[in-house]
C-alpha cells in the first residue's frame, strides 16, 4: 500500500527464512525483487529462528531505556525455554497442554534466581518476559500462548536466513507471477457466495457436457468447473463453511476447521516529521514494568489494550519510507483496536510513546495507518496456529481433497490450499505458496494418469 512517501505492507511483511529452501525467496531472487543484502550468502545461512531483529532499545513504562544486559538475559531465557518446547513433539506425557502454561511453569521455577535474586532486578526480568510472551503471540497469531498446543508446537519449521523485506513491496511477487498468465485469466473483486459440488451442472445450450462443481458469486455470476482449489483463510471457513459449501463439508473436515486456531496480528504504522530514535535502531521494544507473565493480564480492553503492543519496528531505509514506525499487536486487544477511530489510535500511541521515552513533549505522529484483519469479512483474522485440542493431523485433514472416496468417478472436485493447510509452514507466505503448488501438482498427476479403459 503506497503511504506517505513510501510503501508499507498491510499484510505479509518479511520473507521468513530467505534461503534456497524457501520458494518465495527463490522466486523473488529470480525476478530480481530483493535488495543486495538479502542475497548475501552469510545472511542466507543465519539462524534467526523466525524472529525479527533483536531490540536496539527497550523502553520501560517508567520512561527510560532499560539496561540492555537485563533485557538480553530475559530474552535469552525466553528463547531457551521456547526452544525446549520442541522436545515434546510426539511425547506421550506432557507437562502442560499449552505452550503458555509450560513456559509459565518453567519461569515460576526460576523466579528465585531471576535478576541475581535481587527484587527490583527480578521484577524487571519478569516484565521483559511478559513482553516476550506478547511477541510470541504476534508470531503465532494468537491471543494467548495458553491457546497454542504444546505437543505439536515443535512441528513448525523455521528456515535459515535473516528475514528480509521486498524493497518494492511484497505485491511485486504475485504481480510478476500473474503477468506470465494469458490476459483475463485472473478475475479480481469476484466475491464467491457458494461453492456447489457433487452436482451435475450444464452450460446453457450445451447439453453434451456436465460439470460437478458450480461456483456462484455474490454478483450473480457463476462458473462451472471440474476442479476448484479453495484458498480462503481459515478464519472465513470457521464462520461460513456450513453455507459456503453445498452440500456441507464432511464432519471430519468441519471438525478440523473448528479445532484449529486462527487469531489476529495487526500493524499500526506511525509516520513522523522527524525521527526521535537513533539511525541505527531497528526495533523499539515496549515493557510495562508492573507486568509479569505469572499474573493475569487486565481484561479491561478499553483502558489497557495498548499494553499488548510489543513495540515498533523502524521501517528501513528512511530515504524510501520517510520516518515510519510499525507497531505490532495481537489478540483481543488487537481486535479491540480495530473498533477505534484513527484519531483515538493516534492519540493513544502518542501517549504511549511519551510515557515510554519519558518525553512529555514528544511530537505526535503526523499520520497513522493500521491493518484491520479481524474486521475484514473474507479473512476474519491473520493466520492459523495449532490450538489446544488440535494437532498437525487436523492440518492434513483440512488439506485433503473432496470427495473423500479415491475411487469416485469425479475426483478432486474440491482441493484445499492456503497457509492453514501446510503442516510445517502454516502461518507463512511460503507455506501458502507451497500448498498451492501441492494442489496444482495433484491435478497434474490426475491429468497425466492413463484413463481407465
């Protein structure tokens, strides 16, 4: 989305793990869409674990920059504990049902030793850990890590490579892919109301050929097909699958849709006349010093929603973007933010930044822009996670084409793709891309198969 002097991404932001195994990176490289940094061999080998760059400065709610050493210790502890969740993949006995419960129990065990046993230092470490949980909520696209299942959490795969962005915007990639197709192949702004399958539909005036699928659009148009690949977000399926498909999906697939998690992660962009941060700073982290992951956060969204904000990434380079910060916020607080006016969000963000920097005269941003993924009727959130009560098997069930009977004379009427159908790369753009290729390949195999005599 072009904004101010530059371009901001309302949706996907980074290529996570830009290295040769990542198809988004391979295509972006082939099309020449990346900057010189991304192509450097050492950047492709770096193990970033799917996280943004480390904070350049961490501000506390008392209005000061916090000690990098204290912050670093808390981050290291959290990263170590998070990495230890991988040990529970396939485990019979689990210490907890969710990632959040497990992490909190481990932190509680270590409380006496935190901050070298000194009370103020311990409190500060707990406050930084609370921010780590919020960041993890953004990465997982969930309201709380208590909703994310522990056992399958380690199935998610992080590719190597320092996360990078598209200098010309992520949309350059689909634009290049579409430009190779014949004119008129892609129709946009054609909202679909119903996908009818298991039918026998004919074009008017053509009695010779019938089709098993009819896609009906909200504007009254309809398309007949032998095969349809459905890539709508899981959030939309959760709300509409009963009416969207006629006949309804088999119970097993409906159950998988219900069980899997789908949450909200939003961005708040703030544009400034001039920066109040240092040129080398990449991330301004926010810590509310009275918080602890061992205490329940306030349920009062109206007065506390902004405390879920993790902090702000500085959009680079300023020559291209101007002076823009991008805040990240997940969960119910993020959904509440969507209901506020731009003026309310801008006013609150100004207050938050004045509090964190300890500068009551900090100039207000000159403009605000934010995503609203929960309110968007065809997404209803951001991306999927494996929720407590679900497993990677639900992802595979969601990905299974219909009809279920492989011997059906009209096979592969409905195929399913999208990030929520990729068992190890869910929530990513590369997972979405690979899932689409997977279903296209399924159809290729069908077309190449010798027809039964």
